């Protein structure tokens, strides 16, 4: 049996079911395997699906090699287009409309179990290393971790300064510390520190102790400053003046007002994209070092590995750079690789002849084109380790797809909560939502009036087969395909509302943080223009903290 005592997850009824499941296992491992497996969850921040396919050894050699014994999901969709809600989706198995962490000053409900809590409560050691402000522990990410450490240069000191200033209600000092922290996080080269921290955690584990490791790599996020030789690898002939430093503030690249406008030339834009690709290749090298550390620790062969991203990155496909502006595919379609433990036999990994689609070029990688969601990560991991998902989970295990079986198609909901800065109306809350199906997509923009009443501002329907770039949306509300997709979205919201009604919930005050007070005045300078609720209209409690009430298209 596992040597580590059980800790108490937040739901007692669910814990009893989990204990029964554990008793049914041999040791702590899944199914008929005689020992527990380890889990490595890797998140590359801001990484588009088309920038990391896992199939190109030139762009990501270590991940391409790892993928040869895994399954690549080409249509993995994030629940939002920025870090906080999408990572919380990975940790809870819920889309943002369910977990509710969609604005800067809301933390996860204390009653909602997370993946580290579930595994920690079942005997796994749990260690995480992170490098982005929005992964701070006070949003709920640290829950269930034995150690959850900041991997950014001087990150621990800067976080301590922020916390001390908040405790003293010194908002000027807190804001200044945050600005230093945020600028550092964009300029930092932090991947080696993440590997160092997790290697230390591995070395401290008892040989028979199963572990969950979470590695967050910020480097693919702007600024685009990959170390040599990755700074020239993908564009060695560039002779222009544009580089990736201070990307968001560089007015040689773009201007924000009156509307986002690209300034740089097509050639300069190609160079920026090459620097972005260099950041991903640099991070791939760090991931290779982390896999080596697992092998030295004697754990690589028995580790389930999941590699993904929280969101993508826009390079002016819809008028602007960055993310947290839209829900188009360049910011919500993300890479996803699932690699079962290598020590499992070929049958357990679904490697029967003819059971898998093969990748182009004869790489041997199994490729699945069925649409899946970041909500599926937690239930997939729990399936492999042999644990039942907690009741808050709405995603489903992808293990059948990895092993060559099929699953019914499911729509994916994404959402983005922000604040309108339109010149012809006061500062008011806005919610963007999308429903994505394998061959179509519905986007809707909902204006939340100061009295809390919703108003549908705009609706667009896209045929993804004919228009994969989402450039020619249909806005006619009488169009039959648009109306059918709207009805499907409302059906999905109704399904989530029924699930939501069964879950325990904490009062709103138990979910409030003071983070928005720290940095709301500086969001524009940081690249998150107009996207905090601080200082503007605040919706009533039900908005953003659960599925929407029914809305009519007419």
C-alpha cells in the first residue's frame, strides 16, 4: 500500500466512494497494475495548437519524441482565452461557467475539490512550480499541494512584498510590488528554475511514494526573448529592427487606440512569430531536462504525462495581438498530449494494430481529431490512477480515445468576462461566450446592464469547414444554422445549470480576494486593457459564478 496517510478532501460523501475505489485496487495503482503511477501535468502558457503540434522534431524535439508513445488531440478547446480561468478548468474538470473564477478578485469555491486535493487525499505527494501571477495560490491553486513554489527569478521575494502590503492595506506599495512582479514575469527566462524546483522535489520523495508534479512554463508568453540559439533558429536571415522585448508596449509593432492597429510590416510580423516559436523550442528543451530528471529518479516509465496550454496567442488574425480579447480559435484551440506510463503493456496503451489514426510522415504518433476540452484533463488523470472524479467535475476521461475506442461528440463552451470601454456607453460588464462543435461555432456578446439584466449585443455563426479562420461570420438571427446553434448552446447551459444545482456552494464573501484592488489601475499598461471589474459595473452574484440564466435570441 502507499506509505503516505490519507488527507481529507472537502467532500465527505465523495471521500467514502473514493476509499472504496482505492480498496478495490492492487496497491494504489490503477486497475490490475501492481504499483501506483506518477503524474506529470505540464502547461506551456500562451501556446497555440498550430505552434505546438507534437509532430515536428525541429520545433519541439523532446515533445515530438515523447509523443511517439502518446496520443495527440488536435481539437482541444480551452474554456477561456486567458490564464486564470483556463488553469482552474484544468484543476477542477469544470469550464469557467461552472468554477466561476473568471474575474480578478474571485477565488475558487472552498467546497470545490481540485486535482491536487484529490490525489493528495488518496496518498500522492503533490508538488507544483509556477511562473505567472494568475497562478498564485490565493486563487485556490495551492490547495492540496505539499509544495507550490514560484519559479520566477526573485518571485518569492516579490510575492512576499505584495502579501505584506496587502496585509497592511498599503495599496500603493502593493501596486508597485505587483508592477515589478508582472514586468519581471514577462521579461524573465524561468523554465530552468521550474525544472530545478521539481527536480528537488523528486529527489526528496521516498522511492515508493507516488507523486503528482505540476510544471507551468511562462516563457512562451510575451515578451518573445528566447535565449540563443533559439532567438535565430526559426528566422536566421532577419535584418530588421523589431525584436520581442516589451512586446505589449512596443508601438513599432502596434497601437491600441482608437482601435487596435498593426504597425509592423508582414516581414516583421513573421519575425515575431519566429521568436514565439523559439520560445516554445526553448521550453521544449527545459521539458526534456525535466523528463531526464524523472528518468534519473527511476520514475519516467511509470509516469502518466499530460502536456497542454491554457490558451493560444493572436498575431492580428482578428485585429489585435495577445489574448483575453476574443474567443476565436487562435486563442482557445490549444495543444494536448496524453502519454500513458511506458511500463504499461501495449494493450493497456491502446496500441493494437489498426486501432489508431497515424500521424503524417510515419511518425507513429496516435492522432485524435475529435473535439475535447481542458475540462477533460482532471477526469482523465483520475481514470488512469484509479480514482473516481469528485461530483463537481463536468469533463470526461479521454482514456477510451487514447486506447482506440470512441466517445460521443460533445460541444465545448468557452467564456470571457470583461468590461466594455465603448465610447458611446458607460463602463459596463460584458460577457463573451462561444459554443464550439466540430464543424461550426457560435459566438455571442452579452451586455450586462448596471441593473444586472442581460442584453444580447451580437451573435455570429461560423462554418468552420469553409471558414476555419472565422473571418466571415453570419449575424442574421433568422439564419437556420445560427438558430440551431443558439438552441444547442442554451441546451448545454441548461445541462450545466442542472449539474450546478446539485453542488454545495459557499457564500460570495468566501470567494473574494483583494487582488483586483492591487492592480486594477494598471491593467492597461500590462496588456489587459479594460478587463477588470474593479471601478466599473459589477454584476449580481449569479453572473460569472455559475451558468447563465436562459436567454432568448429574439
